[in-house]
């Protein structure tokens, strides 16, 4: 018998049906038990409302942690009302609450709960951060979290397993873990990881600390991957010991004769500092190419056509201004660990941020902040004039630090989607913390490897991290929970539900989009919108706002009563890439979306559509995409006959008198879900039937 890779070992150990790894085939649905569920406030208010709507007394997973980290601005009552709701419902239902200020969920969960061999789910696409410590950590929509916390096993489609073989050693500190994942994005692009898990192996692995591994698995989300993970080794043990969690260590390695569907090799010693150009994390080039002002046409020649114009505009502007930057932000769940901030601090030591640059630092957790303070590094940051923000997502999700008009903003984050920073005319460039710190001082993009004056330190992982746990609120004893009153402010509205699916749906194409439409395009974030995450009718006013300012008006004109399933959206490749936010499904559902017909649909968004009773349809012939225009009237029949596997359905274009074949690929469980109108009516019925 052939040996097993890590993915197979973890899945097999959690498979509720007792299936063995050798029986798994790519695409097959498998059902697993889950060790932990994590939520964050921006998706969590809805997830917890859904859990409440399921109406069971307690969470049924071993561990549930509700984090407050995305929106903590409290600019009016709505945000603190959400926090009160999250605090009281966690106490009532038996979850731990991580208070605002404790840190970003992925960093805090890595420090406190993630361990080798676990499966955990998070209502956030960067949940794979846990893969740094050997967990299989998967980002899902809020309703998947709610039903899992209600005791349902988690369904995933068995992915292809890619072995990433790391050889050599990074030229630290100027070349860092961020450059490893940027290199992978350069090679594979934002669709390269669809339906895949990335496992990191090879002699280079032991040269990376757990937080560095976590940077890589975190941003693996941008490949479209199901998840990414490392095995566990003495480096993992060291990290857990330093977090006072040696007891959570267990050895987890692939068998030497394990098989993989694909193999990729990266020689760490040849990597250079990289950067992702606006507006996609897949637009990766070497920083040196920008410094040498390589012609834009050469930079874009290997990148997909739909990003060319953006790069021409933004890099053209960058060259004209001689590589001058306006902003530098270090932080986010990708690059805000102790090591990332310690290196940043050593670059800023004795320097001043250039006069025209606004620099911010957002620590990944309160304990990271406490540690850089304890080790005397925080002063370097403060004295250099960088502004220390809260230990939250902050500018990464457009909460503050909006760039000026037409600005160049360098950010250590994982996403630079159009408009995400809060300013559509600005361009965000994604890069490592050392590069961001150096550019802040120099005021422009320079080649870090050619730097001779500033000599950053290479830090070892500390023997002991700050491990203060006082910002967790643990739920009271079960016997005391009944008396807890769940507090809901006036902005918190019940979640709408869909209706059982009919056998036929007709409706116009209300919008036709191009490739790589992101969930930020469908449902933007930022300070104006995040306070509305618990109020679907209000947040629905922003659907497709960045790409089509009249979409909502058209939807409301044709569907003033908010009937379900009255229009379609046509998408290109990788429709719905990016975040797990189910608001990108629920709010269009509220406006009347019946389904999306696209060339391909990104995993989490596809699942969210089904969870909320909408159709994720893919063209059998991608060229049919070109035959449909916005405004065409469509009809789809035969929905009564949908089956597990791929059902070929006929989509009639009544305007053009044409027919196309579209595929609905779903599991048996999802057939039932769609028929019921989504996961909520389905689970409610199941509970009533029991
Ligand atoms: C993101 O990075 O896009 C977010 C904000 O963390 C989202 C979740 C959300 O929209 O609340 C994600 O990654 O899933
Ligand atoms: Fe928060 Fe940004 Fe990470 Fe999303 S990507 S969890 S917004 S820090």
C-alpha cells in the first residue's frame, strides 16, 4: 500500500464515514468532524444569528471561538451593539469570546488554539493560517459554521494535493516568507490553487519558523486553494513550547512514499523581494524590475489580459513619479507576527519615516505588541514616526488609512483588490514587512538587496512568547447559561431565508461581469459598510457598487417586493474569488438573484450560493459566455431533476433564441439543500423531523 500525505492522514482521522484515504478521489464529497470553529465579527454576527435561528441550546463542536477584530471603530451605536450581541450570544451558547483588542483571529488562534492534526473551520478565507502549525484549517461561509456548530459534519470536496518542495534557505531579512507565497502566486496566479491543497515539504521547511509558515499558508488563500499546510517538526514544537502549549504538540509528517497529484519546487535561496501590483495578488513581479523601470509591456506579458490595463495605469504612474510612495502599512493576518514586527522595528531604528509617507503598524495580536514593547523594539517604531494602530485588521479591510487620491500604497497585506483600501484611484502594492519598512524610510521603492546603510537584524523566535490570556471571556457553566439575555441592538435584523427551489426559473441577466470578480466587487467592505453586516436589507444597497453603480437600482425597480429568484448574473472565470463573506451571496439573494452562470466559480462563494439556495452554474462550453448579453431573458428548466454529480441543464436565451448547456455540479447533500432553499431551511426541517 502507498504511504499517505498529510492531507490524507488528517482527513482520514476525521472522516465520519470511516472511509480510508485510498478510497478518496478528487472531487468526491467527504464528511468530517471538526475540532474547532472560529468566527470574526464581520461575518460572525450573521453566523451567530444563523446559529440562533437553528435554535439549539449549545454549540456542539469541542471548541468555538468568536473573535472581534475586523470592526472595532465604534463610530456609532451599530458597531458596539454588534459586539454586545457577540459577547452575550457566545456566553449563552458556550463559545469563547476574544475581545476587541486581543488581536486578529488568525494570529490569536495560531498562538492559542491551533495544533498539528486538527481540522478547524473559520468564517474567514484566511483561516488556513493555522496550516503553519500543521492544522487543516479551512475558510467557509457563516452558515457552514452555524450548521457545523449545530453538530452537522463538514462536507468538503476531496482536493488534489500539491507538494511544494522547498529547498535552500531564504536570504533573510530582506527576503522573507512573504516572498515565497508571492513567488507561488507569480507562477500559478489567483486561479492556480482551485480545488487543491498545498502541502509544504522539503529541506527548506526547517529554516522557517511557525509564524513564517503561517504567512505562506495564510496567503495561499489567494491561490484559490482549499487550504495550505505544513507538517509538524521540532520548529513546531519550539513554537508551541514558547506559547506554553507543548502539550498540544504531536508529530505529523507525510509518509516517505506518499503520493501527490502535482509537485512544485521552490529554491528559497534564489528568491528575491517580490511585489504584487494593483489590483490583484496574482500580479507578481520582482521589486528589482520596478526599480530598473522595466517596460510595463514586459512586466505584463505573462499576466492575464484582464489585469493589463490596471497595471499600465498604475505602474505607468509609479514610473512617472520616480517610484515615490505615499503610504506604507505593516500588519494584517499575513505579516504581523512578532518576527515581522521585530524586523520592521530594526529597520526603523534611528530612522524617520519620509516626510511625504504615512506609515502605520497594526500588530497581529496584543501579545505581539506587548512583546515588541518588552524587548524595547516598540520605541524604534514610535520614534521613527510610524503610527501604531490597534491589533486589528484595520487598513487591510479599509478601516482607516485610506490612501490619498491616485496614491501609491505599499502594504504587507494579502489583498489589493480594486477599491478595497477605500480609494478607487489609488493602487496597493503587496510586499513583505522588511520591504515596506525600508520604502517608508526611503520614501520610494528601492532594491532591498542593494541596501548598504540600513542593516536589519535577523531575529530568532523567542524562547518564550508573551502568553497573556486575559482578553478571552470563557463561557459560564452550562447551568448558568439559561439566564443570559442575548442583547440585540436595533440595527441587528434577522437573516432572510430563501424558498424551496422551483423546477423552472426565468429572468433577465441583470449584470454580465468579466473574469476574477472578487467578493469585494460584489459586496464591498470598509468603514461605511461593515457596520451593516448584521442588517441585510441595509447592506444590500451596496451590492456590486464598485463595478456597477446602478445595479441595485435596476434590481429594486424590477423586484420592489424582494421576491426570490428573479434575475441572473453572468460571470467569467473565477467568479467570487477572495473572501468568505456570505453577504456577497445573501444580499444579492435579498435583491432577487436566482443564480450565477459563469465559466468557473471560486470555492467558498460557490458554497455560499448553495448554502443560501442559489444556483452556481458553469458553462459546459466556455465560449457560450460570449453569446449572452446583459439584459437577455433566460430560462432554466429541469431543476426538479438535479442529481448528485454533474447535471447538465439547458439554459434558454429567450432574447436570442439560443440554448446553452450549463453544468450544476453538486453532492447529494447539496441537492437536498438547494431543493429546501438553502442550509437554514434544510437543518430546521431536520430538527423538526427528529
Ligand atoms: C477579507 O480579508 O476579505 C475578510 C474581510 O477577512 C473576509 C471576511 C469578511 O468579509 O468579513 C475574508 O477573508 O473572508
Ligand atoms: Fe483581517 Fe485582512 Fe486578514 Fe481579512 S485579510 S482577516 S481583513 S487582516
